[in-house]
């Protein structure tokens, strides 16, 4: 068709206010994706406006047509989509970091951070300060390994945080083995941390790397048993299936009360949070495996730690707390703009499933803050004994309980 006015370039078809992105033949998603829909419409406005301006200067040029072609719109929509997913994960990290600072402050009878917006801007100020620090490299290090391992640790943390869906319509990939894929990426972290500690040519870093590896491996085995137990109860490894299986029966923290507690502490250990932070152990190992990382490299490592912490909270919510659903309300899919009035109409406009999931994650993270404040760091031998001699048998017992429930037809 011939494009003339601004609305033609933005909408692509004068009969549509906004075309449905799922109608685009190049759309990579089989089901509706809210984040992609927002990204698609945003590029329609940006790309359409750019195409219209270029067409004003150079009428009938091929660039304007290319900017609004279906493949081009999908390409730039996916770029914006990835940025949007990361921005949501990043803002989540800032919020939980603020929660932790304010929460620990109140528990220690002080106010906590106070820089702007109830202390929230302290996180932004710290990030800017870290960014402006000098980028130093120690002598006699394995430079390539030193740089690549930290890049992989941070990159994997970002990837896993973005892979956790906030709802049935806010996801990156709707994979049938979702929980296993997330755990597979989690399992790579100990290897990279160990290699990173070795590459720094520092005995404290090496000890910290070895501690991190033995800690994470000892707690990953019970976590995998818990994931298998939850998948057995739901009949699927698909995250959406697990969430809706709980919505149709009960949240799994009820039949798996033992597994819920074990998984919570294992997830806390996987995120290297107190009292399981023996890999850092500032009083013993300077800063553990992070000792020789300065400036923005250290800032990115801390970002990765908190990203893994938010992923741990998300996993707890998905496996035991009903994900993005609420009792008697489900995932709010019954509220539609066309058929609802009053509160239902308001709920149809709001991103309710995503907000429910995020708020549940904040509640879980608050309990992680309580654990951090209540318990002192335990010794290496104690952590390993808890992982192998306590959590491992409890995970097997939880699996046996679920098997009896399935065989007996209770669940």
C-alpha cells in the first residue's frame, strides 16, 4: 500500500488503530506475550515516526518502507523486548536491595539508607559511584580467564533472571522443561566461580572459589530433588503447568510443607546469602573469590548476586506459592476490558498477574532478610553437614510423601 500520512506509517493500515502483533507472519511467539506486544507498539510509534520524517525529506525512498516492513518491525520489537525484560529485572534488583537496606536498618534499630525517595536513590548513587571507580587489574593474573569468568557469571545471572516468567503472558520462552533449564544455568555458576578464584593468583580468592563450589554443589542436589518432586506433583516441568496445577488444587507449600522449608534454605544458599556466604566471608577471606575484582567489575558481581537472589525467590513462588495466581481469582484472566465493569474493568487494565508474582517474590525475599538478620554465618563443615546430612534426607522424605499422595489419589 502507499504510505502518505503519519498514521499510515505508524499503524501500517488505516483501518487499524494498532495491528495485533500476533498477526505478523514473522512473530516468534505462539501465544500472547504482553512484553512483546508493548515493544511492538512502541517500535510502531518510533519507527513509523522516523519513516514519516525521512519520507518528508526524501519522498518515495526505500528506507521509509523498510522501517515499517513486517520483518523490520519484528526485529526492532525483539530488541526493545529484550531491553524491556532486562529493565524489569534490573528495577526488581534495585527494589529488593532497597528493601534489604531498610529492613536490616529497622531490625538493627536504625533508619537505614536515607538518600532520596525514602532511601531508594542510595542504590542509584552507589551504582554511579562504582561506575566511576578506576578499573584496575592485579599483576600476574590469568587475564583472559579473569575477565571471561566474571563476564559469564554476570551474564548467566542476567539470563536466568530474564528467563523467569512473571505470568503466562510475560515470558521469554514458554519451554516445557523450564525449571530444569533454569537450574542448569544455576549449576554453571560454581564452576565459573572456582575458575575465577584460581585465575586471580590470590590464596584468599582461591579458597573462596573452592568454598563456593562445594557449597553450591552440596545444595543443588536437594534442590533438584525438590524440583523433581514438584514436577511429579504437577505432572509437568513446564512453569505454567505447575502454576495452574496449584490454582486448580492447593498451593504446594501445603502438601510439601517440609519441602518448602528445605527449598527456601537451599535457594538462600544458592544465592550466597547470609548465613551461607562462606565464599565471601569478609572477616576471614577479605572478600573471598571477589577480592581482586574492583570498580564496576565488583559492582556487576554484586548485581549478579542479587539477580540470583530474585530468581531464587521467583522459584519459591512458582513451585510452592501458586505463581501469579490467587485463590478464587486465578490469574485474573476472567477480567476483560469488553466484558467487565467497575473493579473488574480496572483489574483488566492493570498488569495484575505480574504484580501478584512480584509482590509474592518480595514477601519471600523479606523472609531471606529476616534469616540474614537472625543467623550468624556458619562454618564450612557445618554448611556441608546441613546440606548433605539434613537437607538431603529431608528432600528424599518429602519426595516419599508426594509419592504416597499421588499413589493414594489425594493429589
